[in-house]
C-alpha cells in the first residue's frame, strides 16, 4: 500500500499541479524556470564571445538540466501507471512513450545522449545542440496556449490532412506543368521537376522571391493561374485552424461556466442559487 501511495503521490507531483497542492505547484514552477533558462542559454550561447567567456557555466547548466530532465522522465515513466489510462505496467508505459508528451520528454533528452552513440565529432555535437530548443515544448504541460494548440490540431487533424493533400497535389501538378513548359527555354533554371518545386512553393504561397520565374507566354499565364489558385488553396488550413481555435475557446468558456455553476450552492427544493 505504501508503494502505491508513493507512486500516486509522485504522479500527482509530476503532473500539472492543482491549486491546493503546494509541492506539485513548486515542482511545476521549478521545471518551467529551468526550461526558460535552457532556452535563454541556447540563444546567448550563439554569441561567440559569450560562449567562450562562460563555457564552464553553460556546461554546468546543461549537465544539471540533463540530470533533472532524466530524473523527471524516469519518474514519469515509473509513476504513469497510477493513471487508469496507463494502468498496465508494460502497455501503459509504451502508450506514454509514444504519446505527445512522452515524445516531447524524449526530444528534450536527445541532445545529451545522441553524441554517446555517434561519437564526439564536434560537427555532430554542434548540429544536435539546436535540438535543445525543443525543450520549450515541455511548457505545453503547463501553458493553456499550448494546450489549446494541441486540442485544435487533434480536433481538426482530418481536415488539415485533406487540405495538405490538396496543397501537395496542386504543387506537384503546377511544378510538372511548369517544367515541361520552361525546361527547353531555361534548362538551368528549371532543370527537373524537384528543382521546379521551389518555384511552385514560392508561387503558390504568393511569396514570389523572383529568383526563379517563367519567361515564355504560356509559362507566365500558367504562373498567374497558379498564383490565384494558391491564394485559395493555402487559405484552407488557415481557415480550418481559425475555426478550430474558435470552437476550442468556446468549449473552454462553457467548461468554466459549468465549473462555476457547480461551485455555486443551490437550494434543493427550488434550484435557485443560495447566497452564502
């Protein structure tokens, strides 16, 4: 029983803290502060003279952070079975590992442990350091904005997938047609379809960098048509996300109203609110 109580208490502390749970709130504040400190370190470390002057400090911060995040990850993996959805010792932990938060926790640790498997090549280490920025995703446990984004993506994933397929289809068609139209005239600019896709992306998103453009009459007409179509097609995901955010915010407001109604005492006979 003591073991189960300890696991349950560890789970409560590691999860987002309740208002009346001081230890959990303190842990949340500590992790949030450490995440912000890590992001700040990644940014200022890109300045050469700061990186040279405070090499030891950055090393100590990274070592401390990895120890804390590793202990946190192991603690979550151990205590996650206290949650009914992850009650199975093996399957429950696997389910957590492949969940959004489990992947985020793994990404936060990868920059420290990947060099152990790929050697100490400075180029590898330097390239992996950028992954530390993904530690900001750990804030999604504690920040309502991240939670809203996650909920919006989950509720609109089918619509987003359909719009993505439509965008990719139009991109392939547009790039292929432009390649066959302009290749003979500009073989260096449109050497193949994959290279022409750069023009397709720039045109369909209406960015138009101007580094790649058609010079034939047919190519210009086609580019104009594709630019107009791009405005509508690329607006689809934005509209889907906007609608998703609107629905999510409305649901959140309704949930708050429901909680407030439950907190307000009511008369058992007439159902009216009782003033205290």
